[in-house]
């Protein structure tokens, strides 16, 4: 069973190259399956290119979904990363 949480992207430039690469490094450390949902797009945040192609901008609400043995921990890690502004 998958768990999910909605979060609003707060960093000014959205998930462009630098924040996207930070996000993808964090996501790659998560053992569970991770997806970002923006509108009708399903984005694999473990891929920098997919994150950037997702066009996630400041103020966008995305849904983070995790599934796997460490899903709760991974979801918290990813939500905290987005809420921290990813270094911006």
C-alpha cells in the first residue's frame, strides 16, 4: 500500500537544475519506490532529467508518493527536503 502527502514547492525557482539535482540525490537514497505527482504527470524524482522535465515551479502543489519497507521514513525525508527550500 502506497502512502502519500501533498506539499507546496517554496523555493523561488522551482525544481530547476540545482534544486532538482539535490532532490534527486535525496530521492536516490530512499529505498522505497518514489513518485512525484503534478497534475496528470507522474515524475520519477530519482532522475534529475525527469524532475526538470516535470516543470515544477514555485507555488506548485505536488503529491509525493512512497511505497516500500521504508516508505514512512522516505516520505518524511522528501517532504522535509521540499519544505527546506532545497538550498535556496
